[in-house]
């Protein structure tokens, strides 16, 4: 099968988890014997060799687009540059700059496929997130190819209709303000999101596309998140924990880690910080160690640093992006990883932790609920512990009880987690489901079946 993927991120260009997902999907589909091509903005990286140039008009100006090609792990990747496509800010510059880049990417994608169509006509076009709505719409309009639209996280925003008119898609913009996710899902033949629970949590949106919507879980690549690659892989986990805590200036104790974006909407770092304040009054707090890693909202950063200053024997806050290798060392050493998200379409942190034997404590939402088997529901098969979202008291209570778990139970949780991550959530499984979806042979979300 010939497959064309459209996305604003593709490794090594990475802002969040989207780059990892699109790249692994593309490479996984190629590994299954398909011809896979990806289109993405160049973002000023000049990746690959120049192979084509063509001109187009956008926003009253003529733009020369250059397509650069590279072969990357079995996938042919075309990076499109010129005008806003060459701006280094992946989702910018600014809001208007991002919208102009999205329109230009749409026109450039249609232009490149027009140049290539005799040698490469895709059987399916798979677009990822709302930034690709113009590319998806134009390719569907001019080439009539079967299309799939994947929402990794709902943005729930609106765009002025003038951008659709500028993209030569005025027929998709009958109103002054347009929801690009709704529009892309409307014109696509199939719509997916990245976990079953998130689909039903957001059925108010996905229900508009009843009959063509389903889920495809993301995967995890445990070849990197692997204990064999740890610096002190030969040491018992408790010894690794002691060393990693010393590295962060803490004495040994039960180690809990948070890593993620500091935002007020999604990641729930405020719930964790409140929970730590509650825990400070409990006798068991003296044995607890918290490493909080992330950056984002200034108020949350300040709060996290204040918590660390208030409890210097128990808490370290790191507001910088750590190398993946350092994060791997942390996962392979701490006892628990806390994922207190308010919502989570899929989430990778809990699976990265499970790959490396850290027990996840996560909110019972979205992909977290789908990937963690709760200790209280299935003591023998459990991989972690689930808690209600936005409930600092419940999280604090769970952290206390987790700290008292015996070594036999912890070992069972770790073994179950490793097995579930490495067997149940592989990218190969995700890609096989996508192939079935492309062929129209996959189960759908049917509202009267639960």
C-alpha cells in the first residue's frame, strides 16, 4: 500500500509527543512492507537534499517552495521550505504566523503531490492534528484520495474563514469562524484518536462523526526505555535509587517523580503540589522524596520551586528540559512516577515508566486509564495505581499507601508493567490497526455498544 502522512512535526524536529508518534507510525508502516512518504514543513532545518522547486501564490505574494528529500528508516520524508515554512518556530511565529504556515503547508503539499502524482499516487492520505486541515482538504479536493484524520489532542479552537478562502477551500468555510478539527474530520473518510477512553470522554465532539470514528492506541518504543542501557544496570534498584537521589541532592527514601509540562489545563501539576503540601503533615512524609521536572506556566514553576525551598529534605524541582538519557536513569531508579493529568488523550510517561520498572500512579482519565491496570481492581495483574483526577487528597492518600507496599507487590507491579508496555502497546500493533483502518476493516465506536 502507498501511504502519505502529513504532519507538522517529524523527528528530529520535535516539540512534543506528536513527532514521536508520527515518526513511529511512518516507520512501523514501512516495516510492514508499505511504501510510506511523509510531508512536513522544513522549519528552517534544511533536512535532506533539494529535489524539486515550484512556485505558488499565498496571501497576495509569490512563494518559491523547495522540497528536500531524505530517506529515514525506510520512510521517504519531504521537508517543504519557503516563506513561513522556513520559520524555525514550529508553531509560529505567533498565532497569525502559525496559521499562515498551515495554509502554506497545505498549498505546498498539494503542489508537491501534483509534481509527483505520476510516480507516487497514494492509496491513503493520513493527516495528523488540525494544522494539516488545509493540506488534507486540498489533496482530497484535487486528487480524490481516501483520507484519514487523527486527533492526538483536541485543540477546540476556531479559525477565521479567510484562511480557508486563502487556501482555495472556501466551500469548507460557510461561517465567519471555523473549527478546523471539525472540518478535517468532516471531510475525512475515517477519524481516529489515540485511546478508547479519550474518544468516549470527548464524545461530544467525536459523536458528530458517528459511523466513521474509532481509536488506535499509540505505542511505546522500549528499545530506548530499557534497563539494560542504564549506567548502573547491574546494581539492585534500591542502590540505583540511592545514587540518583544523591545526584539531585537528596538522601535516600521512597522516590516519587513527576515529569511533564507545567500547564494549568492538562497535566495536573497543581494537584501534585497541593498533595505534597497535604502530605507534609503526615508522619510518613519524612521518608518521601519527590523529584519534580518540567517547565511552562510561570506561576506553576514558582509554586514548584517554593515547595522545594519549603521542604529541602524532601523535594527537588528542576525547571529545565533534561536529556532523554537522564530521564531514562530516573525512570530506572525511582519507585513511582506520578501522572496527575486532568485529561490525557494517550500519554507516554506511564508507559515509559513501565518499560523501566517504575510504578505509575496516574489519574483515571483517557489513555492513562486504558494503559494502567489498577492495583485495587486486579491485584495480580496490576501495573500501577489509578486515582481520581483533580483530587489532591485522594492523590496524597494513594502516595501514602504506595509507600507502604511490600517488595513482593512492588516487584509484581514492575514485572506486569514491563510486560504490558512491551507486548500490549507496541508500535507494530498500532500500525497493523491503522492498516486495517485504511482498508475499512476495523471496529468503530458505536454509541449504543459499551
